C-alpha cells in the first residue's frame, strides 16, 4: 500500500503531491495560510511606502522617487516569482527563509538609507552617487523577496487542501489585496504619525518575521527536517534580536544622524502631522536656521534680504489688507507689519506647529519681531490652494506667496496657472502678488516657467532677483547639497498694468521665451 504522506519522488509535479501533515483541520489550516498572506502583504506594502516616503524626504521630487521605487519593485517582483519556482519542492523552508530575509532587509532599510544620507552628505548629481543607488538596491531586493512569496504561498495553500488553480489564486490574491489595503492605510495613519519612519519600519519587520515563522513552524513543521526547524528558529530569533536592538537604539541613532546632518546646534526637532521641523542655532551668537523636511527654509544669516525682496516691492501702493500664503515662520509678516497703513493681515499656513514654534521659540520669535503678538495678524491653518477656492473676491490689496521652491514636487500645485488664477480673484483692483520663484542662475527654466504661468493667469509681471551673500545659507537647500544656488528669484505681479519694482533688485536676463504654463494636470517644474 502506498503511504499518502510519503514524500513525492523527485520530479513529481507539485499538484500531484500528497497533502501536508498539519496539526489542525484543513479548513483551519487554509485560514491560517490566508492570514499569513494577509499579514505579509500588509508588511510588503509598508516597506514600499516607507521607501517612497523616505526617498521623497531625503532626496525630494516625490513623483520621481515614487516612480523609481515602485517600478523597480514591480519589476523585481516578477523576477522573484520566477526564481521562487525552484523552491516549490521545499516551499515551507523556502517561505520561512524568504520572510526572515525580507523582515531584516525591509525593517532595516529606513535606518540604512538615513545613515547613508546623514554620513555621506552629498546627494547631488543625477543617480551618480551611492545613496541613490542604495535606494534602487533596496527597492530591487525587497521586490525580489515579495515576488518570491506568491509561488511559495500558492504551493503551501495547495498542500493544505487541493483545489482548482483558479479558486486557489482567487483566495490567495483576495487575502493579498486586503492585506495591502490595511498596510497602505496603517502607514500614513498609524505608523508614520505615532512611530515615525524608522521605528515603524522596524516594527513592520518584527511583525513580518513573527508571522512567517509562526506559519511555517506551527503549521508546516513536519515538512522540515529537524535541522531545518532549528536553523529557522535561530534565524528568526536572530532577526528579531537585530530589529529589537535597533528599536532600542533608534533614538540615539536619530540624534547622531541629526547631528551629522544639521550640526551640533540642534535645539528643536519635532515631527508634526505634516513635516519634520528642525531649529538649529539662535543662541550664544550663533545664527538661527530653520529646516523643514531636511531643507533649509530660513537662515538667520541673510533671511532679511530674502523677505525684504519678497515683501517690499508688493507693498508699493495700497496695502491695508494683506494675505500671506505660507510664511508660518512669521518673517514675511514682520516685513508686512513694518509698513504704515496695514490694517489687517491674514496668514494661511498648512502646519499649525510651525506657527506655534515661531510664536513661542525665543530665538525665532525675536527674529520675526513677535509678529504673532500683533492683533492685526490672523492665522488660519489650511492648505493655501483649498483656502483660496473659498476666499472672498477682491478682498486683499497685497498677496505674498512665501512658499517652498517650485522644484519641490509637493509644492508644484502652488505654482500652477489655476493657483495664480485663484490668487488673482482675491486681489482688489490694482492689487499685487509677490511670489518666490526659485533660483535664477541654477534653475532658469523653472523661474521663467513661474513667470510665464503667472502671465497665463492674466497677471502683469515684473521679475527680479537678488544675489545671495552666503550661498551656504540659501533657502530650500538640502543639508549637504554640493551645489547651492547663488541668488533668489521673485516675480511681482499686478492685476492692472506692470507693477513697479522700485529698488527691489535687478531684472534677470536673458528672458527665456516659448515656455508653456504649468497647470495642475501638466506640471512643468
């Protein structure tokens, strides 16, 4: 008599093998396999989103980073699925090894990328340096391991109970997609705000290795030799030990990395619901620097030149009612309030904690001359684009757009024709709009695209620029960036006739012509 539990002869197709000897009923076994699929899918998507988020924060240009990470991962998943075909005869052991490796690689990926960013310093050049290639390597490695899961899980679920291939695929992918949904929602709403990128990735790795180990060692342990069982146990414990040790040390690591990035003068470092905010200096005669998402937004060395060039030209004329978009640091408001005749200032800032920091931090509040103590200043926490859509028509004499550089993908909608059309609608007759348009010398196409886009919205423009005295302090510069801009570009616009620049700065030349306007559906930056 043939033993139904005897191993299949070499070369036997997987579909003909006898069911696995599992310690539970078949229905329970199938449920446990599908639960493992669910958990592993959730972890896999968290790894993907974590790489996209960290790359966008460290490198910038979120669209490019998301495209690179996701396209490389999907490609690698296909290669991983093909490679896993050779492991199907040892599906239990192979799946256990894949999950342990995936947990280690995915869980530690955020710390590794941040460490390379912090201690190498130079992210310049198009894909020409190690950190960017490390991002691709992690995307490739994690994609290979995620892709290897599906064939192995398909084999395991068929080992529990035979069914037609279509039904097995449907069950497997249903659990996979639901798990991906949960992972995709957990990352922005739970892991990122409550644990941060580093701890969130480490916890995901721990969940991943526990789920994979429990599934294999609990349900398919009889498919493993004694040596394989002990090897998998030791491997999983070692991976958990590495992840737990990293989690214990993550605060010290983050402080050391932050010191490497920002220097030893870090006074404030906080992660809000919107962004990371870091304040350095501002005491004992050291200049204050404000970094947002790793980019220098304010430098005490020369911020007055920047904000004077942004605000003063727009204040030539009636300026009783002023709207500031962005500018939560209070520095644009400081310049506005210096002009007599200002009766009302509305400031719309996305991140309330920036405003709170600018109001309560002694160094930053001294720098903005305690602008938020002025009763004429009224703060609204909102997205500037959405707020403008419901703002009253012809309500302001001056609009100041103190926003991130247009080269940062998240801000491109704030440099679109639609945005300038909304800004034009809230301006009174003869009102003026002032916009920071990025560096002229290093990014002339982006600068002139801003000017072209404003003209396309029906505004009359007067572009100008000022030189940067200290290029190391240029706004919107990422820490360690090798090539920093040497000027600031601005565009002053008006609803009726070309506005006068006065002594604001010289007009940049040569003018680039023939550039298309940037829109929401076709950004040009």
